[in-house]
C-alpha cells in the first residue's frame, strides 16, 4: 500500500502528508521511538497483503476497519454514559482517529483504519447526542499531535434500534456536514451486537461494512478480523430507505394489534346480542300501537327470553375472552406468539 514505505507514497494527499510527518518524526526529543511511528509500521506490515489475508474486501472500493481497543473504549464510554445517574439512558458519541490508505495492489481500493477513540463532551439526551465546538478543537489538536485523521464518527443508540436519524441536527445532518469526506464514515451501535456503517457518496448516504480487527493478534501472515456491522437484506453501498423508527415502537404497535384482535370477538357478539334484543322490543312497541295484542305479546316474550339466555352466554363469553386475552399477552411477552 502506498503509505507503507516513504518511497512509494504517491497516491493520496491525506495519507501522504501524514506519512511524511510520521517518518520525519520517527524519534521523540528524548530519542525514544515515536509510538505513532511504531503503530503505523505495524499497520503497514499487517495490511501489506490485504487481499490475501482478507479476501472479502477484494473488489470493494472502500472498507472500514476498527481496531479492537478503540471499539472497546467506545463501548465502555457509551455504557458509562447510559448507566450514569446524571445521564441515565442517554446516547453517547465521539470520533475514532486513524489512517486512510490506498491498497498498493489495487489503487482504486481505499480503506480506513480507526485506532483511537476520542469521546465527545457535548449535550446528550435519550434521543440525541452532540459533538460540541470544543470537541472539534480537541479532536483536531489530537490528530495534529499524533499525526492521525478523523476517520469515523461513531455514536450509540443504547439498547434500541441501530439506524441513522434524519432531520435538522440529526445523525444524517452531522454525517453530511461534518464527516462526508471520502476518508470518513459514520457508525451507529445499539450496544446489543447491532452495528451499522453509513458513508456519503455525493448526496447519497449508503451502507458500508465495518470490520473489527485485533492488532495484537494480527501479523503479515494473519489478520484477526471479523465483520462487526449487521448484514441486511439490501446490498451494501446501494441507496436504501432508512429503517423504521425503532423496534420498540413496532413491538408496541404489534402488541396493540394483537390486543385489538382479541377484543373483537367480545365486541362483535355483544353488539349483535343488544341489537337483536332491542329490535324485538321495538317490534313489540310497534305491535302495541297497532293494537295487535298477539304480536305485542310474542315480541315482548321473545325479547325477554333472548335477554335472559344471552345474559348467561355473554357472561361466559366474557370469562372466555379474559382467559384468551391473558393467554395472548403471556405468549406475546415470552415472544412465542408467532
């Protein structure tokens, strides 16, 4: 890859500039080796033959890798925010700094490697989180000092659905306005093993795979790597509609539908019984005004008999409905309804 050796750097201005800075600063003022140089050298060694070690990326124009320690750091931070009494159940956000490469064997194939998570300190709520102006300055200073670039915008939807929300001051807006460069991607994690990656291609937001790798267990002959993002029914890097607002709401809607279906037998039969009974009494009243004593007596007796019989039936029906409704709710709560 072009960033691997200084003499082969020629393809990308961002990675070239970073590589030049790192190689020019191999040693710190105390003559110790710069840890950024050591990290980059290890990454170049591990990803020197990416297509052989990670064949799933062959033919892909863009791939996102996150180093395990950086991802674990984000998950710890997101859970700390979620369980903290002052920010209970709030979302959390930040960026992952790292490097942007072009594959040496396939110059059209680009990939990013996120190595360090930086937490944001902006306002948070149960439905939103912000990267503040101060955070932007802090992230920029960190990247300047450590010769990295901001490659991943990451945030949590804790124990909820993983998706990118749209609208003013939303996830989509942040991705489009602040992290839409060709070396950047947005990642959302619901902290329940569902991770999605989104990237801007012009004005189109498309889904991308996100891979997790362990640098400590990787070498030039082995890449310890797994797919972190969830696979969905539509193809990657294709336009797609955003998913439903959330699984929670869908479940509540489904529960209401089940309850309403369970209510119908009682309501329908109750209405039929009362309509029939009042029809008999109404016919009896009409017969009374027509001075037809026989029909009046027949309709009156029929209405009373129907009322008596169906009172017993309706009571039994209500008992059966209560048992049926209780059984439905138990099955729904235990997820064995379907």
